[in-house]
C-alpha cells in the first residue's frame, strides 16, 4: 500500500498536488511492474474550520465545496494518468466509522482526557503553536509558517502525546528508514527529544467535523480535530480498523508519500495514535520537497498558482511527469519554469529516446520487411550495449527502493545515451549495401535495447513507454520486470506495426510580439 497526503478540499489542485500524485503513481507502477499486488490510495481532507470558512465566503455549503473540489482532483488524477485505486473522502460514512473507531481505541487505552485548552491556533495550518514559536508584526502574531494565529479558549479532549515520546524515539532508532530522506528524520528526532506536550484533539467552536459521541463530562458538543480525522484516512482505505472489506491485508501501509510541511503530523502524531490504538505502524514516511515557480513559493495570495491540468495540456502528460520525476532530486525543493521543462522534453525525450526509436524503427520497416530483424554474429559492441540495457532494471530498482525516481531515470537515460552512441557509431545505414547482415544485427540490438529500456520507463512515462512497446510488438502480458531479461528478447521475424513517432519536439508557439 502506498498513499499520497489527502489535499484540503478548500481549493483547486496546484502543481504541488500534481507532483505528489505523479511521484506516488510512479512508485505504485514500479511495484506493480515488480509483480506486487499494489493498493494506491489518495483522498480528500474535507472537514475543519478552513473548509467551513471558505465555503461561507464562496456561498456554498461545506459539502458542496468538498464535492466541487473532489471532482477537480479526480479529473487531475485522470489527466495525469495517475489514477489511484481508491479515493478516501473524509465525509464518507466508512471513514467516519474508522475515525470513531480509532478514537474509541485510544480512549480505551486511557490516552484521551477532557481539559480546557487555551492557546494560539492557525486556521490556515489547522494547528496550534506555542507562544515561543510565534513572531509579531504590526501587533499581530504569526505562526512559523507565516500564517496568522488567533487566541482560542475552549473545552477540549486531549490526547496523551506526552506519554509517547520515548516509544517514538525507540521506533525511529529501531527503524532507521522510517522517515526518509534522513534530514527530515533528524528534524523530527530533535523535536521529539525536546519533549512532547499533550495534543488538543477536539473542537467546540465550529461543527464541520466528525461529531464526538456526547459524554456526561462535556458541556458542549465536540467535533474531532481535523488531523486525527484526516490521518485516519490511510486506514479507512484498507478497512483494517473495522475489519470490513477485502483490503484489510494491505495495512500497514508501505509508504505514506507527503510534503515536507506535514512531517510532524505523519512522523509523530500518526504513529502515536496508532501505538495507542494497538495498530501496526506504516513502514515509511517518504517526504518530498516543495516546488517553486522559478524560486517562488506558490500561493493563492501571490497569484502564481499554476493549474497542473493546463501544464499537462501544454507540454503533454508524459512530458510533465518526466520533467518532475527527472529534474527534481526527490526529497529536495525544486524549481520549474517553461525553459527547464522544454529543455528536458527536447533533450531527453525527443532527441535521445524519441529519435533513436524513430530512426531505428523506420529503418527496420524499410529494410527488414517490417519484422524484427535477424540477429547474426555479434561483436563486442553489441554485447556491451545489451549488457548495459540488461542491467538497467536492477540499477533503477536500487534507486526506486531509496525513493529516488530522479536517480532511476538518470540510470535509464544514461543507457539511452549509450544506445544512441552505439547506433551512431555502428552506422547501420552505411552497411545496407556493403554488409546487410551486419545492418540487421545492429537494428536487432537497438530494438532489443529499446525494449529493455521501455519496460522500466512504463512507471514514469506510461503512455509513451507503452506506445514504444506496442511498436516493438511486445505483448501486454510480457511487460513486467521479469520480462526485461534476455530470456524474453524480441523474436526475429515477428511482424511489427508501422512505425509512428513518439515524443515529438516541443516547438515554441509564435508569439504575437515576434511575428
Ligand atoms: O496538507 N510543492 O493538504 P494540502 C510540493 N490536508 N508539494 C506541496 C506543495 C508544493 N508547493 N504545496 C503542498 C494538507 N504540497 C493536508 C494533508 S494528510 C492526512 C492531510 C503538498 O492540500 C503537501 O506537502 O495543503 C501535502 O503533502 C500535499 O501537497 C497536500 O497539501
């Protein structure tokens, strides 16, 4: 099981959401190609004060706003070719049951008590902050994230987070890869070591949330703190807490993929809740960085939010996926700009991969009767490139096991570049008359190399890699990693479809000022 964070349903998808979805989809596809039975889940975070306030501002009901946003995110998943197996919406009945069940278990374990809360709350972050963390500007106080905070006093249920510090530290110690990459782990460990305060986990000042069953102790009605509610979505998808459905076996999750701003919630609160509820902990919290448009943080107030669907329509879906996954060192922040995207598309996809496929396959169509060429006597150069392409899945696998799609793609495209050098130096076009057998061998070796590269590429650029495998007449049931070896090599004489270009160059539109 692998998951994305569940986006707040108060606004349309932005590039950060697209990046997270694409990366998680690539990890999920990779594991499927490895032969695993994969559950890939996403969802929508639909409760909380932020939802209630945005809905009021827009003249909608909170549910109406949630429905509108959920439809936008569903469309984003489809457009990006990154559909999940399940979308957990926190207003769904199955999710309410799971959230109440985790609450019941934490309460039964003695970890929930009633007290009065007074403190600084940021509605934008849906989080409390300590006085010491705040900064003051023009008489107003701000959270470390830059969002305004307000003073809140209310009766609240508390979770005994303070009791879990030692247990969490022991878990980080015994599971050194629990939080990856390492530098995010170091921040979390330092935070826990400073000591954890108990956590307020209910609200009485608004009602858009999961109601906590009334108790004789309470004087007002409480709804669940949106993060207890939201984090539980990961279990809702499996039915583990309620024992319902046929996905119970998927819990614990292998990886929760999240952005760097929500590591505390995932690496401290969530495992503490699970320990309290006697539920197994997820294997890994996989943290990615933030994307910036030429170095600026995107936000609605700055007005530079880019619609990922527009980007996909402009550059192409595989092209956008490739750019994100190849360009940004996974775990670090990254920049995107028109120039950077176009450079990647044209250099790697169009020139290196697309051209090689186009040139070799059209030569085969013209000179080898539209069938896989014959393989005659092979030379050292042939063996070398076949060896390189034969080893690529293993090298990329190591990178993907470390959640580095950028490294995996670098390995694959290193071999794409090798294959180009092979093709150019062997000059099959020059052997057409002088040594047709040699020409056939070179074309065979090139086609077989393309096959071995296209198989792992399916995780990243599924449509283009699939189209390339179609052009090589590789059957749908022979496209997993076990098929990337020589045992499943192309069979000489097998008919091939007519070649068609994959990955055209991105050509700049004529701008109005430059006729
Ligand atoms: O945090 N670049 O929702 P969200 C990369 N509802 N990633 C970004 C980003 C950017 N510029 N901006 C946001 C929430 N993200 C909660 C999650 S999970 C139980 C609840 C990432 O819509 C962000 O880090 O603000 C998070 O992983 C995801 O997008 C959703 O962010």
